[in-house]
C-alpha cells in the first residue's frame, strides 16, 4: 500500500471506528460486533505503525494509550470546579427550596440527576476536537490527564459540531469492571481497591495511559462550564445539547416542577440503587433556569443553586470468604 492509499484507508477507518465507538460506548447500542471493531482497530494501528507521520491527534488508536508521562502538568480552571453542599433529609431539601425561592423571588423548577460516585473531570473541546482533560484538583488547579481520558471509549475525540466548549462530568468505573479488577488484583496478591471511586481515581491518576486503557472506565457529563456564541437557557437544555454533540449524559435525569416532585424522585431512587451498573452516592438537585442560577450565584465553595442529597453509605458486609453482600 502506498502513502496515498494509506492516507485514504486511515481516514475511512477513523471515521468508521469513531462512529462505531459512539454507538457502542455512548449509546450502549453497538452496530458492529466486538470482533469486527477490534479487527478494524488492528488494521488502523498496523497502517499507522507503517506510516507514523499519518497519525493524527484524534485517531481512535489513542484509545489504547500512548507512552507514559514523567509527571502530570498542572491545569488552571478558568471556571473554578466547586463542590456541592449536602442535604441529608427531607427537611434539608425543603430548607434549600425555601432559600432558593427567597433568593430568586419566585418559585423555580429543578433538574434532578443521579450523583455518580467517581472522579470529577473537565473536558475541553476546540472546534469540536478534544484538546484537554483535567481533574478537579483543589477546584482551581487540577492535573492534566488528557492522555488517560483519551482511553475512555465514551469520551468522543470529535464532537458532532465544531464548537468550542468546556463540559464537566464524572468519570467512573462500572461495578462489574470493579469486581473483575479486584479479582485480578487478589489473584496477583496485589492490594485491591476499596471501592469503584478509588479504582476510577487510581486508574486516571497514574502516568501510564496503557493501564487506564484496560480499566474499562466510563463517564457521564453533567454540566456545560463554558461555551462560545451559544446561550443555553436551562440545565435541562444544556444536557440535551451535550447529548446532541455526542457526549454521554445520564438518561435518569429528570425535570421536577417543585420540591415535592424532587422528594418523590429522591425517594424513588433510594432502593433502586443496587440495580444500577454503577455506584451513586446520592442525587444532585439543580435549579433548572440558568438565569435563576446566575441570580443565586455561589458561596466561597459551592453554588447556591444546587445541592447533593446524600444517601446513607451502602452497608457492605464482607463475609469470611470475602464475598461482599450489599445490605
Ligand atoms: N457526581 C455527580 O454526578 C455530579 C456532580 C456535580 C458537581 O460536583 C457539581 C459541582 C458544582 F459546583 C456545580 C454543579 C455540579 O453538578 C454535579 N452534577 C452531578 N451529576
């Protein structure tokens, strides 16, 4: 195969692998078999090895991870990544609603979403291409983990529109991957991870992307931090817009007209938790209107327009054989 043919073949393979990856990892609805996907990926890597000058930044082959880094660069967040205030019972939620209604001067509606128990990350896209991924860090300064995040199959290298946007979300390890990883660790008499959150953080904050690539990490995006030349009037519309761009959002999010509907949503999820394929540690409740959010603003460390209802920790009893039972 000559260079021209290689260039054409690579471009076809990249587009196909990106499309198949989107259906498989973002929509959870594969349109080709794993075997066909892997065969195509292998073909792409083989041609890239033969013509390294043809490798592009957004090639799907970055999914398998490049060379390890000597250390992580620091990243300054233009918009601070703050943390959420907590609510532990119904009264806390009603107090939150009262504070919000007083602050806005009229009743508001809410957007509720599952609080994924993972690692908060920021993703930056320029003209639709993924260019920077960072941890929250201390909220102002995080770590550049772009190479590791490129191995997360549900993070698209290219969006469906060529926009400049920064989004935030929670990277996590599905429960099944966590069990499998800990089994492998025990077999290799290595220290297992305590929980999926530590496993996700440990996988993304180590220097070799080839390790992250094998950890089957996933992500749900939950907010638009900044976007050029576009106004998104509500959080619900921001979630829909991210999904339209090809970003993975959590389908359990729900618009609630008032705090009573919020409480109903929260109660509904308390005992449905064990049936999810990923861990959640609560529910995040956000004022839906962006204008009302602006009016409420922030305290030094948290938004006044959002709160996290925390579930009691899932009691896990480890039996003598080391089998974990969720009670
Ligand atoms: N873990 C989560 O699933 C989750 C976390 C946050 C935040 O931490 C968060 C922090 C802010 F300052 C503002 C909004 C937020 O929205 C959030 N939404 C979520 N769904």
